[in-house]
């Protein structure tokens, strides 16, 4: 998929929106409901390669009803964020990781790959256009949604020979409607999100639609999301909109452990997940803590909660950032996760959220994780 012209940011054409919009106040930002004034579009054609990128006013796409995206789900996306720093610069958090994952998703469904640095440059130009719409304040940011679809017309099931890469941006606050509050999850084993040899580790739209029905079921019992289990062992995998972490304390040795499921092809390779692992491995005292990627089951969580060994649980994701978990419904009962008295998270969750926010909002430097774009 790489023959023809490479993606080239220097060929960018910009058409400005004649009517720039005013920023909404933070308390009116609903996740993914309002968009900035511009979008980036880049077409790809087999043999010709990538066309000149365009930034133009945000607006509808015109596609033939037979386009393969509508019939065979040739669609993949990414989610990353831009932040306003105290000195009014706009930064993106680890965009290289998202671009690498986007290429992996594209390669898996026979859509074209691209030069990751070129797309980062172009997303930077897009943000520059709408810089005034990047919100200010911890917990608020610009959510960036790069997307790629197959646009070949016709109902034959085959490799797309045309594709469209587009990027839209939404000023956002907290992902969950409950705001910055601890969430309730329901452990789900009657449906499966992903399986070995499948595509659960790729960011394909097709992974999300089938999860809505079980989510509605969980919501009818008061839970925000499903905690997906896998296999006869009932391994804890992830939430679908976020990876998950559990913290335990061994009551015999006193040693603490932070655990998340390993990347075995069924788990989304979360950028926030990777950041949590890196920061906890770097900052937690190894005499006190172990940080492990290993299989663990809902039974282990339940038994250890009963023994008082469950310390904390939280989800991690670009949209969800670090979201504390307060209860997990399983087998008709709720496993309670301790929180700090009068607060919405445990101490480690709070600390991890702070470490990440400090880097994202440019208060602390961490290698090249935070990239100034505008
Ligand atoms: C993200 O965290 O960026 C996601 O893609 C999760 C969700 C909003 C689909």
C-alpha cells in the first residue's frame, strides 16, 4: 500500500473558515459533541499514493452509498489530545504512539500506511488554525480524532483502492457523564469483546459497535461500562473505552502490586496504559511496589477484596484519562473498591493522575512525551 506519492505535509493547502466560532465555557463541553472550525482531509488512490493534504472548514463528507466503509467496515481511528500549557502553548501528548498504532490498524484492514511524522506535522497545522478553541484548565483539552476509511465504490469484498484520511477535533472535558467521579463497572462474561487471533488490539470502529448492547444492559443496572472478561478462567481484559489497572496488597508480605493485563493481541495498546506503566515503574519504590503485566481473574479480585487486599482500581485511556473505579458488579453482587475518605479515588490513582496531568499540561517535562504544536 505504499507505492505512489508519500504523505507530504509541505503540499498542504489551507482554506480558512470565514466564520470562526467562539469557545464554549468548560462546563458546557460534552465529550465529542462540538467540533472546531476546520478539518484535515487527505485522499489516497492506489498507484498514485497520497494527494495534497487539505485543511478546510469542518463539514459533511460526500460518499457514494456503495463505498466499502459502509458495507465491510473499512474504518479505523485514533484518539489523542492537545493541551493548553500555563504559558499558552498548545502541546500534544505522545502523538508518535498514536500514529504508530494507526498504521498498525491500517495495515491490518488493507488500508494505506503513511509517514507518521508528516501526519503529526499536519495535525499540528490543523490545531494551529483553531488554537483559540483549545480549552484551558486541568481536565479540559482538545480531543483529536484521526480517522481513515476505505472509499472504493462497489459491493465486491476486496482491498480498497481508494481511501480517505481525515482529522476532526473536539474541545472536551470529562468523558463520563458523571464528571470527574469514580465509575461503576459490570464484569461481563456472556459476551466477548476480543479473542486470540482477532483484532481487539487494533483501533477499528468494528470493535466498538458490538459492545453497545451489553453496555445498555449494564447501564440498566446502573453501571457506566462493561469490564470485559475472557475465557473459562474469566481473565480481566479491559473496558473497551479504557484499559484497567488493579492495586493489591499481599496481607502476608505487605508487598503491593499494580497489575494490568498483558498485551496479548486482545487488549488495546493504550498510550495512557503505557504511560501509567512507565511512570509507576519509574516513580514507585520497588521495595514497596511491583508493577506487573500479567493475567488476573475476576475471582482473584473478588477473593482479594474479601481479604481486604484490594487497594484500588482505575481505568486509563485518552478520553477517560485516569478514571477511578469504585464498584464492580459481578455475579449479582458488587465488589467494593476502597476510596480515600470523602474523595473520588484512592491515593495511588490520584498520584498517577497527577503525574500524567503534570506532563500533559506542561508543568513537568518528561522526555519527548509532550510536543509543542502551536
Ligand atoms: C480514546 O480514549 O481515545 C478512545 O478511543 C475511547 C473512546 C472514546 C472510543
